[in-house]
C-alpha cells in the first residue's frame, strides 16, 4: 500500500491524467467533428486559433505538470518499489509519457505547426484540412486512451 507523500503524488497523477483525458476526449468526440463540418477556410482558421489558445498557462500547467508528475512517480516507484502497486504505477507512467506526452510532441504538435503555415483562404487549405482532421484526430484518440488508462492504473495502484 502506498501512503504519505507518495499517496498524494499518485492522487495528483490521477487528477492530472483524468483532466488531460477529458480535454482530449472532448476533441475526439465532438470538437473535431464540429470543426470538420465547417468550410475548410473556417476550419483552418478556427483550429489555428484553438492551437494558439491551448499554449497558455491553464492547460500547459495541467498537461506538462502531469507529464512531470508521471515521471516523478516512475522514479519514486523504482526507488521505493511499493508492494502491490509497481506494475500499475510504472505502466501508468509509461502510458502517459509515451502515449500522451510523446504522441503530442511527435504527432499532434507537428501537424499543428504545419497547419499554422496554411493560409485559410488558399487553395491548398481544403486538401490540407481534410488530411489534418483525419490524422490529428487519430493521434488524439491515442492520447485520450493513454491518458485515461493512466488515471485508471493510478487509481488501481491506490486501492
């Protein structure tokens, strides 16, 4: 059983992973569908605006803070090796760091950066927008599942 400060770290990990999963789930289940229904020029402009707004303290604190928290949990787990919770804690940490943070850095952010270079009213906007929505959403599903699974695994580690 984990307790003390380690318990608090894990609870914060559950909270951060759950909040991150919620944001990603909203995008996967209705935000991207709503944006995809717009004409390409409007979709590109709206997504670019969202991408600029996302890099603000509120979301970055949750997302980056959770990445740091999951890394700390992984290190502390290796040091303390708590009885009965090692698999859940290490797997949960790996899922978030690779499936959420890693996928964001390797798949979603590069697509966001490329979309920022597209002039919404240009001819290429239509072609780029269709593939962007499909690819970005696919990778976002991965982030959603990884973040939610992290929260579940951390909860299991607490019980």
